[in-house]
């Protein structure tokens, strides 16, 4: 019987922020955690283009450690530098 670890998964839309805590078997992957979180069902349009652990990009097959926070990143629609330039130009 394997040990259990506790991790969090964080996802945000422009209107909502969600953090899901999960207890998973040791040696679980990011992909397993995402599937178990229910976020893929709750947000059907969610695309897993980039995920990370504590702000560092990782692969879906990355093994998790106790206390990890998996973050699901959304694609940027605007380049932040260009948006700043446009605001400054107004």
C-alpha cells in the first residue's frame, strides 16, 4: 500500500479562481491529478497547453510531491508588453 500525498491544483478564468485540494497515492503524476480534480469536467473548454508546479513549467508525466501546487496556465490573448504600450499611448 502506497503513502498518500496532499497537493493542490489551481486554475483561474477572468471571472473565477479555483483551487482543488487532492489526496493522491505517492508517485502520482500531474496528469493523474488533473483527471482526478474534476476541473476538466467543470471547465470543458479548458486546454492543457501549459501546466506548472509553483510557477515552473512541467510536463504532464511529472511526478508529484506532497505539498505541490499544480497550476494550469491559460494562453495569453494579448502580449503584456504591447498591452502596456497601448495603455500608455492613451
